């Protein structure tokens, strides 16, 4: 097993490649990563009535949201849903990774910049190449929704106040800028009786199982994910929640109380996120940049 220093160096080499890579246009990013077409906007609070996690027709209701937001004339094949809810598939972006706070306003957004690759949104940087789909027409301050909706639970899932009745939640994150929002999701759900399996990996960036896939942390995360899928399929929706942080090196876990992962309360997070939302609403991307870093 690689030493902590070797693992840290591997992550730093990957971060250097990612952060210094040429910027792709939104069309190029979309072509490489999208599962559904870019949504039409604007999307505001008034357009969607958020269903409860235990609502009988939850899947149908969420699909109605996707249908409402789809690009005109595009046919989208309805997906098959699993009974497992996990951190890889719970946000509306085409990348498919959970971002509990799309305003990038919580403390980890500055605390973890030295270990992460997710430093705000590149498409809001002044040098991001414009194309036919970004900036939008009319222009707005966020790529995936109207900025007014950034604190909506369907956009920033850390703002969901009630996870009661949700299925098993497998949540994995690194030492990343959105860690606070992810911990807030896990903590809130566990306190409401949802079975939560939370794991954090020291020194790992956002999306590390795919970006440094040969490291033992990535292999361990995939094994954990597979085990959660098996548990869910075999009827393991009830049981004890658990949380652990794995350090660099030998991957020794430090076990935590999943109900006390962060001192950040949801109301505190909401106030911080409202400030971040206001900044994005005041800075509309027009293709000439915002005149400020992407880390809002």
C-alpha cells in the first residue's frame, strides 16, 4: 500500500493536470459528460412543488420535473430507479455528482481548496470560452438553473429539511470544498431515522474514485459502494447508520457519530447560501466573464 506521502503526491499531480488543463466550452463539456440535455430556463421555486421523500409517487413526481425542464423537442428515456440513494446520483447537473451547495458558500469551500479540484465553477470565470449554449439567452449567473433557485432543495440538496422515509443513503466524499454540505445532508438524514452510510477520505479531492482510481482510497470507495448496493437490494433499508473518516496511508478508520458530523446547522448554512445566491444573481455571465474568480 502506498505511503501517505505517495498518495498525497499522486493527488497533487492529478490536481495540477486538472487545474492547468485548457478550458473546454460548455458544448464540449456537455458532449463529454451529459446524461440528459441541458435544461431550459429559467427554473424558479414557483415552477416545482417539491415532493416528500416518502411520497408514494415520488419517482413519478421527480420525473415530471425532468420532463418540465427538458429541452423542447428532445425525447428523454425514463430511467429505472433503484431503492438506494447515494452521493453519486442526487443532483441535477449532467455530471451526476452530488453538490449539496450550488452557491459554494459554506466554510469548507475555502477550508479545503488545497486538496480539491472543485474550486467553484469554471464556466463563471472570465476566461471561460463562450459558445452557442453558454452564456444562455437571456444570460444568467448559473449554468444549470436560474440563480433564484440555488437554495431550492432540488438544486442544493443540503437544503432539504426532511429526509424521513428516504432509502438507504450511501455517501462518500473527500476532503473537498463541498464537504460541509455533504456532511449536513448525512447528518440531517440520520437524525430523521434514515439509514446512512457516510465515509470521508482525508486528502482526497472531489470525484476521487474516478480521477485517482488506482489509489487504495478509490478502490475502497468502490467496494463500499458495491456493498451498499447489495445491502439495499437484499432489503437492508433498516439498521444502524455509521460514519468514518479514513486517513491517508494505511486507511485506518476513525469512527464518528453520523448525527454529529458538523457543527453547522441547516439554518446557518441557509443564511450563508442566501448570501452566495445574491452574489450570483448580481453577476450575470455574458461571455465576457464576471470580473472575479469562479469561487463565489
